[in-house]
C-alpha cells in the first residue's frame, strides 16, 4: 500500500515537472554577430553566414555653378547645352547666349557604393557597384527642376580580369580639380580587360572597350556642292550632319604601368574604328553603304608624390595625341560622354538684327575631304595639376591645360582651333570626410578664322558665310559641400 502510494506520488511529480518544462522558453540559437574583416583594409566586415567581406560607402553632395553645368563643366561645349536654353520664350539653344539663360544652376546628389570581396583559390573575387540619384535645378528650355538617376560604376574583377563599367584603361582617373578638364582623356566605359602583374610595381593591361562613349561623329554633307562646315539648327542648337555609322568593332586599348613609392607612370595606346554611312553623292543612300577607317591614340601620364613639400602634395601630368579618335584628347568636360562641338556665341540686337560674337567649332573623328570621302582629324593635348596641403585640413590645387584640334590639310578653309584652360580651387575639411570647397576656371577657345567670316563656295560658285570660327572665353566655377561616408 505504502509502496503504491510512493510510486504514484513520484509519477505525479514527474508529470507536473514535464508540464512546467513545456512552458519554459526554448533556448535561442547562437546569434551570428557581424565580424570585422581586416584582410582588405578598414571598413570591411563579413556578410553573416558567408566568407565574403563587404564595405558600404557613398557621399551626399551639394553643388552650385556659375557659367557651368553638370560637375563644374564650363558652358562652352555641346555637353553643356542645357545652360544655353533659357526658361522663357524666344530663347536660343546652344551655342547662343542670351538674356534668358540662367546665371547659376544647382545640383544635389546622393550616392552609395558596395564593394564585396571574397578570397578564392584564384585570388580575390571582387564586385563593385556605385550609383545614386540627383536633383538638378534646370534640365532644358521651358523645363523646371528634375530628379534623375545617377550611375557610375558596376564591375567584376577576378583572376586579373575586369568586366563591367569603370574607368577606361587608357586613362588613370587621377584629378585634383572639381571639374573634368577639357585637355586630356578621362572617360568611364564598358570594358572587358585583363591585367598582368609582373612584380616590382610593373603591370600591363589589354582592354576591349565599348566605342559608344568614344565615338564623336563624322561630319559630311549630302552634296559635294555644299560646304562641309555649313552647320544646321537642330532641336538642341547648332550642329552638323552626322554620317557616323553603327558600331562594328569596339576600341582596343592597352597600357603599360609602373607604381612605386614615389608615384606612378603609365603609357597608353588605343585603336578606334570610324564607320561612315556614305552620303548620296558617294553613290549610296545614307545607311546603305558604309566605309570604315581605324583611328588611333597615344597617351602618357605620370603622378609624382611630393612629401618634401607637405604630406599629401603631388603633381600630375598627362599628354595625348590622336588621329581619328578625338575623345582621347578630351574636349568633353565629362567622364560619361563626348562633345561634337565647342563654343559660345553672344547675341546683341542692333535695330532689327541680331549680331553674333564669340566662337563655334565642330568636333568630329572624320570630315569629308575635297573628293567627298571621310578623312581623319587630328589633335593633341597636354595638362598639369598640382595639389598642395597648407594644413592637413586645408588644400588647394592649380590646373593648366592646352589642346589643339585640326582637320585634314586638304579641306578648304580648314576649321582648326585651340583651347586652353587654367583653374584654381581650395577645399577645407574642418572634420574628417567633410569637404567645403570653391573653384574658379578660365577657358578660352581660339580658332583659325573669324566668326561668320568663313568664305565657302555655294552651288552657284559664289562665296558664302558659315557660322563657324571666332574666338571666345568664359570664366566659370562654383561651390561644393560634400560629406563622404
């Protein structure tokens, strides 16, 4: 009797204990905390559950421009046509400057970037993406503020290969100015490239690059009696008849580079195909017959670190030469496009007439020669930039650049021109990753003939004027506040 009672009591206690245990919270699984990844430098951490390290960054930026658009690009090329389009009625498009055009523009941009890296048996696998959005105070004639998406980088690197959209391997991407100088190549592009590392700082790259950002145009006309330098008025202003054909081959780019403790030096070369849709007078309907030529470019760049002056001081030099590849000497003022002309024309009303003054010159990879065939243009450019740190939080940069563009010598009244720029900026960083700066830039375009005084011959054999030529200059600049993170 007693034994049965004890066994029953024990069974009851076990049952109660089991019920209470069921009500207790289940023990949580271990939390996988984010761990720092020190293999690739500061700012990287492991993505939980993977062996991939990632770094997240970006910036918030405020810009205001005077006589400039975009990123401090002086209003003197077809890339800056927005500036010439006033908000009211009766406006003139690029390159005509009149009282309706804005005196200043603003832009606010926010950008984020992701840099993911994984160590593999073949080396580091890296993917990088950088994009954002921006607000612009004006985007064209009669058009108010506009929000735009912004895209800058998206590429993969693996075992020496680079695939994606990034800096052209013809260039170095070095620059101390807020603006993108007109003299010298600095282009972003879609690339498929392989880089071989030889050790001791030496490397070489062979790159196949999309020709879209490098293709300027082919300037021809529909009749052998029409002067090739006669320009027409399009929706965005003065332009020329472009007989550029569709892309048939990408640009072939190669470089040889050395990086050392004192700086770097790079030699570059490029092949650029110029495809022409033959006009009617060449025996074809436009687009039905094409011809192509190969242009080329050579470039050299060097950066010298100058710590003997101050920590962070450096000097950058670049020189380029091209034939049939105008983009490779610059002329665009942007890293994501090309310019088909340069100039600015002021309009003064005298009685019932508008009197133009200034300059306008077309830019093309090729122009029609006396026999109605495309002939390659040539050009060269040189630039220098010097950056000095007055204190660790205060720095300045000066820039000077010069370029020369020429059409073939067998063109009647060839429209050659020169451009030179000088600029200065100062940037204050009161705290880490905050830049407050201002920049001023002087740009001059000077050509071989006066504006509107070029004597060509019309179908009747009589001289006629063409609105090209001249000389002009512009002072531009602005203010930037940028917080990097």
